[in-house]
């Protein structure tokens, strides 16, 4: 779903008003959209980061270009989508002598090296489209062609797919959709009225649940891949059981039975907010949100992942969301539950982190 973008600071001049004049605004819009949707920024060295700061303090970009890029840098940094490669390169990214040097910048995620046009043409004199594949997980491009780089095509294709068919393995769905996003955020928020439905069925049957349940399966993976000190917020319903009206402490006990945290993990706490759900008042569609960066609308809910392979003939369906207005709608739905008069809350503190 995401890739790192190794940005050479001078690459921004290729889409500046100084260079592009009438088309600069639309090129900046396209650049910022692809960074916001699928990017995590990496500078190849401290020197490249210093050069970026000089560029933002200078006169080569317009005040509007500097403002928009500064706002994006702040957003990325605040959302753990920004790093400086260590040890990184010993020279500016645009000064490398061979594409093989780009591998020093790459970490775990796929990488697109975004080069200034002059540097790109020096490294790839035969390229006709401003992109090149270095290997399966590394590409190079100029700023105006980053969307068409093979790595970016791969990650955006997953977002556009929107459906895994029946028989798809849930572990593959986790790896492709959720794993990298989890690793980039310290707060995962889930809204799912029926989040505990499978666990309740197990409880009523008094049958031991192992792999055949989605909530414990999901929390084990979040705990493994999230940054240290992370939290999960879960918004769900209070149901009626043969024993009577549930309480939020009943839900916490169900989760504790389904998932025993490992001795090493990342989650600090799980917050559960549960209400007496009303169809005409509370959200119908489920969602999972990763901080302020990304989210998925899940019309059928996470219980489609209650078995090792998707069994429902309609498959597992999702819509990838990244625009601020979409994530703001998710937050509004969360507030509907959070502020409900019937809301009950509990926090399971799992471990402390310095």
C-alpha cells in the first residue's frame, strides 16, 4: 500500500513555476497527491536534508510551493512517514555514479528514488519515459513521472483492487493491506459493530477458539508490527446474550481470552468503547483507520477474516481512503459512538513503554 520515496531536493525544481510555468500547479498537485496517498519520505543523507532546508529558504521555489511542501513535510514527520537514511550515502542522491548505490537508502519498504531530471538522464540515458526499474522493489523516476514508476504502480494497484475473492488467504491480505500501514502509525482505530460476534459464538458453544477467529488474529499482528507504545481503539456494540445485556468488561474478557500478548510486543493499551447500537443512529459501514494517514472502509466487516481463508462467496471487500475529508468522516463516525449516552469504556493496559 505504501512505498518510500527517496527524494533528491533539486528534483522539486523540475516541477517549479520557474521551470514549468503554466503547468507547475497541476504537477505539484499530482506530486503531493501521490506522496500523501502512498508515500513515506526518506532523505539519502543528512546533507540532502540540509539541502532541502536551503531550498525552502531560498528563492528557487515560489512562496506557495514552499508553503505546500513545508506543510507536507510536517504532516509526514508527525505521522511517522519521514526519515533520514542511516548510514545513508556519502554524497547527494543526485550525485551517485550508479543506480546500485540507491540500495543504501532502501530499508524494508519498496523504494522510488526521485531524482532531478539532469541526474536521471545521466544515469538512464536511454529512458524515454522518465522511469526505470532497478529491481522488483526499487525504481527510479523524476518528480513528474513518479506515479508511473513500477514500484508506485504496484502499491497503487493494491489500493485499486478493492476485493479479495473467496479462498484468499487472510495472512496475504494482512501483508498486502495492513502490515506496512500498521508499522507507520502508533494508533489504530477500528469501528465494527460485530467485532466480537465470532468470539460470542465461541463462548455460546463453549468451544475453544484457536486460529478460527479474526479479532485475536488481528491483534497478534498489530502487536508484532506496530511501533512501540502504540494503542488500538475499538468501537463496537453491547449485545444481548443468554446471560443478559453485555458490559464492556465482558468484551475485554473475551479479547483477553482470544489473545494473550507475547512477552515482546508493541501495544501499550487497547481502548474499547461499546454502546447499545441503533441502526438509525450509529455507523453502518465498518472501518479501520491508521492514525491520520490512511483508512479502509469495510462494508462487511473484519469477520470476513475469521478463518485462515476467506469463505464468503462475495470475498473480502474494501475501499482505501487517504484524503483528509474521508478520514475526517471516519473520525465523525467514531465520535458518534464515543459520545453516545449509552457508551461504556474500558482500557486494557498491556505493557508500559519508555
